[in-house]
C-alpha cells in the first residue's frame, strides 16, 4: 500500500504548510481583513483591547491611535502612522495603507523581506 508521500509525489503535488505568497499579497489580505473588521464596529471603544492582533493599537494615547502594518506576525518597519481615535480616523488610515499596498509591488517590500531574513 503506497504512503501519502508516495502518492503526492506520483501526482506531482508538492507538500506545503502555507502558500508561498509574496509580501504584497500578504499585506493586502491583512489590510482587507482589518477593513472588514473595523466595518463591523459601531463604537470607538470596540478598538480597545489587550492584544496586538489588529493593525491599530489596543489603546489610544492623547486622542490618537497608532497604526502599524503587520504580516507574518511582525511589524513592517517604517509603515506606521497615528490617526484620530475615532472609527472614521482609523478606517481612513487603514484605507490609506490599503491604497499604498495596492500601488506597490513585491519589489517595494524587498528591503523588509531582507531585514526579516537577517533576524
């Protein structure tokens, strides 16, 4: 009886734990997820939390909220801004991030990929 590995090899299937997408597509998926999430919120207090799973900080400071793009569980160096602590302010910043990512290519993120490889 053939093993799973033998059958996969026979049918030219390469085993992968996750898709080998480039940084642009990873960031685009994350940006769209952040926008979808914030679109479900009704009140600015829903932005508060105790985790950094979102691109916005879990708390505001002096009426501003930090936003930092992430993929692969790490912050993208230099892709950080502050927005007014309101749903509209954070949504606008996320939409700007999304537009920047859409206008980019994988080459745009080459320095970030190199920085991550060095660590």
